[in-house]
C-alpha cells in the first residue's frame, strides 16, 4: 500500500500571512517583473495579489516588492533585497522541513514505501 504525506508551512501572526501561495506570488513577480502578471498566473486579480503582498509586508515590517508606475514602458514590480532574501530563506526552510518530515514519515510508516 503506497501513500505519502503533505505538509504546508504557513507563518502566522494573528492569522496566516506568508505561506506557499505568497511565496509563489513572489517567485512569479521575480519572473514577470509584474504583480499583475504574477497574480494572473495564479488565477487571481491584481487587487487580491496586492492585498496579499501588503499583508505580508505589514506583518514582516519591511517591503517585499518595489513598484514603478507607468512611464514609456509601463509600470512593474520587482523584489526588494529583503523580499528576495525572505523568499529564498523560506524556500530553504521548507526544503529542510520537508526532508526532516520525510525521514520521520519513512521511520514511522515503512509500509507507505511498498
């Protein structure tokens, strides 16, 4: 009988404020240089994406993104140095946590590997 586990690691402070979805949004911003395009990739509106980023920034106490408005080439968004660092540290933390939980899972549920 083969089965596996699933973990989701949100950070909370009076409610979840940073987790896999926010992290995916940051990765998408990094790729597209646009909050609008990043949110669209996830099937959400720009306003929802903006609210999600603002909530995380408020809880963390520093900006994750910087936005430029209009201009000849239009506006855009990019990650701040702090935003990139937080995203990368979250990625590393989740990877390490996954490996630790995987080891526990294999120890306690060896039948899952069959």
